[in-house]
């Protein structure tokens, strides 16, 4: 399945769930959003419906998905679902980076610096 195109497919039924997830975001998602991404110089969206999934954060300009992983991601089933999801998102020519809740809580500055470097590296490569 090769879905490299300008617009992203999404399941319209997920729009309702994305809105609910925004209203009920985790403390770590809110921290990253309100203390960094919402003010970032390049636009990010939170709880973005892509294909049959909802990405925690998405930057169209940098083709970047950011996922914040809580405990449910560390089970065998959770890891398998994350791998499957990442492969689907890569089919849209997106890069997926993941951070744990612990990373957000213990090294917030480092997480923000990594995101900034990742976005800027992509824009340099693309000549944007």
C-alpha cells in the first residue's frame, strides 16, 4: 500500500474521538502541547485523524507524527499495534517519533530540543 500524496486519508468517524481525546488529554500530552508545540514556530495539530488512527501530534510541513506513550504501549499487544500503526503512517511518507510519559516528565527540555532538531533537519533536507 503506497499512499504518498499531499492530503492524508482519514476515517471521518475518528473526528469525534479526536475531539474527545483533546478534551481528555493526559498530563504529559497537555504539557508538551501547552508548554511547547502550541507556541512552536511551525504549526502542529493535536489528536490528528490520519487513516484509521489518531496521532497525538502532527506537523504537516515537516511530515512528522509525535506519539506520547503511556503504559498501555509496553504490553506485547501494545507494541504490535504501535509497529503496525507506524508502518501505515510511513506509507504516507511520515516520520514517527515516540516519547514515553517518563521522558516528558523527566527530560522535557531534551524532548523539545529533539523535536526542534527533527523538524529543522527535515526542512533543511526539503529546502524549505
